[in-house]
C-alpha cells in the first residue's frame, strides 16, 4: 500500500505511540483529542493521507470549530495543538503535502485566574475535617500536605513511605522530574503519625489499603467543603488544585519571590508562575476597595 493510502486512524495511533514524550494522563488526553479529530475528518470523507492532502482546507477547520462551539476556548486550543503536531509528524515522516494549511492559529483564550482561598478560609477548611471520622488522620494529612507544600493532587497521590524524609518529601513532578519539597511542622507530625500506623507503601490509601486515586481525593475535599460551608458561607468551591493555587498565592502575598515559588511548585517556566502576580494584585484591589476611606459610602 502506498503512503498516500495509509489510513489516518492508523497513522494517528502510530504518532501517539512513537512521538509523544508525555506522562500517562497527558498522553491519554492528547490521544483522546486526536481520536475526536480523526472521527470528525472521517465524517468529512477524509479517511486517508491522500484524502487529507486533497480535501483538507481552512473551511474544514471552520466546520470543526462550528461543531465544537460549546467547548471552552482552552479545550479547542488543546485540540488544535494536537492537530498541528500531528500534521508536523505527517510532513516529516510521510512527506505529506499540507501546504494549503501551513498555519493553524488557536482561538483566543480569555485569561482566567484560578480560584484560591484566603488564609482564614484555608485554616477553616483544615479545621473542618471531622475529628470523629475513621479517616480523620488521612484526610487532615492530605489537605495539610497539598496546601502546606503546594503539591499537585497527582503528586500527593504518588507519595510513598520512602519519599518522606523528616522535614522534606521527594515528589515526582510532571514529566517524571523529581523535586524536594519542605513540609510544614503540622504536615510533618501528621505524616509521622500516619506512616507509623500504616507502614511501607502508599502514603494516602483508601479503605481497602490501596493507593487513593485523584478522583477520590477530589471527593474527600468536596465532602469537607460541604461540612465547612455552613459556618463559612463565602468559602469558594475549589478543587484540590485550588489548594495548590492558595499555597502559591499566600507565599507571594507574604513576600516570597517568584523564583522560590517556581522551584516549590515545580514549574519549568517562570511565566507559568507569574500568573500568581495577577492573583496578588486582584486580592490587593479587593482589600483596597474594602478598606480605603474614599471607597466607603
């Protein structure tokens, strides 16, 4: 079979397996986006590389966009990124002629700031873990570690007994990059107690004794949020990642420099960390409006 007759579905599978140097979750998301794009192309009678070279136009892109109007701009942007990378693979490895669509521009993504808790709200959330719950120690430790050390929920779920070293934990970040992260005194003591009860293996476990999933961690946080909302009605509904945002924001507000925050969060680029300067300015503006005498009616 000639190259031009190769099925796009088979080519996309080969591309995902051989070309993407991504973590498991990111790779699955990329593959899912590409699978959706291939399904769309097949609905446009574009099944092979030859079809793609002859039939794919900017109008094809516009049709794809019109069918995905309900998606967030960030989701569409991610799909376009997958398509661009796939096209680059086809040009390099299969000499595909895709000159008619040399540049695929992403839709504009509105800048949104991540939700975060105020310091008082974060403390209320930590104190909101029910002490009579059989999972109190695990749940309190989970929130303390994510908020106190600024971990991604996947990083917290990946912790093993052997990763805890006194006042530090060894975290496996995105792309398999490890980093050392300090623990707060409370986190250290809670972990010490939890690990003494459990022994070797995963730090955060479900009732069956196996590793807790990221979805389960989100459910735990939602349950605790609901119990706290009655006394803290202004508490924003956040995800576990919101605790990480809160960690970074509180460090910045209290004088930590961006480079230090970048290291603690495990960001490869300082520009990723700089979004927290906007959060800080937003909080300062709120405090200004609430406190300045000329804003009082």
